[in-house]
C-alpha cells in the first residue's frame, strides 16, 4: 500500500492503479492522506520547498 501511495501515478500498472482506486474509495480518510503524500512528493520532486509554510 505504501508503494502505491508514494509511487508516481504514471508508474503504477493498470492493476495497481485500479486496486489503489478501490482501496481509497473504501477508506475516505486514507484518500485524504494519499492526497497529502502526493502533494508533498510533488513539492519535493519539483524542488518547490520554498512553497512550504512553517507552523
């Protein structure tokens, strides 16, 4: 599950992407977490750390 959340969506196989979609549909709280993980990864991958706020 961790790998599916942290791997870029373009790198997931169709089966992995479908399974992730099913899991996130069952657990809305995990869906919110997944969104936050992806947003943070995007900041780091695109070197946008300056956009992080303190506090």
